[in-house]
């Protein structure tokens, strides 16, 4: 089965497209001891920092399928956690841009979804029921709005 290159159109709904981009994105691992030494003593870390990501430049455009590949420990999950706003932008150097503007992580988490590697679906719920449950937890507006949103998302995947 071949995957579609473009997302199917949603009838009656005007959707905003988003282009996600990184410029010179770096993230380094800093131990709690190094942070404490820097804050309390004003000194530099004792050993050179270990970079998880260094100068990463990438882009994901609307309607395209984008793959992130690499060996175990290469930083794929860390990159996705930064892009999804799970890692604070204050801990990252470089830029994460949404439609050429700096990403507002809080807003972006509300308009995007992040599917982890581990199965996070409830085994006794259907996909639609899982989407409805998530929408009820995350969206204001009550059950009717959540049901409409879950149905729209369900239609995209079916």
C-alpha cells in the first residue's frame, strides 16, 4: 500500500498550513552538579558539555511526509520533543520557527499532535474514542466541541 503524498481535503473546513523549521538548533546535556556549580560559584562547567543535538537545520512543509532517521542515541526523540514544545526553548540554542516566526511552544502544543514511539492508545477504546477522550482533556468548549474535533481528526485518518 502506497502512502498518500498530500493530506486529503477536509470538506467545509478552512485549515491553516504550518511550516516547521529549525536553524542551528543545539541542545546540550548538563548535569545537575554542573548547573549548581555554575549558579552558586559562577564557574564554568568542569568538563566540556555533551551535545545531544548540534547545529541541526531541517524543515517540514505542509502536505509532505518527513522522516527523521538515524542510529540509536542520535537525538531523534530529543529533536521531536523540542519541535513539539516538550523541551523548553530556554534550554535550547538556535531557532525553532513556525511559518517563519519563533515558535510559541504553548500555542503550538494546542494546535499540533505528537505521537510517541510507545503505544499510548487505550487498548479497549477505538481510535475515535481515544481522540474524543484526548479532546475532552485538552480542549475548552465541552463535549460537543470535543466530539466535532475528534470526528474531524478521525476522518483524516480513515
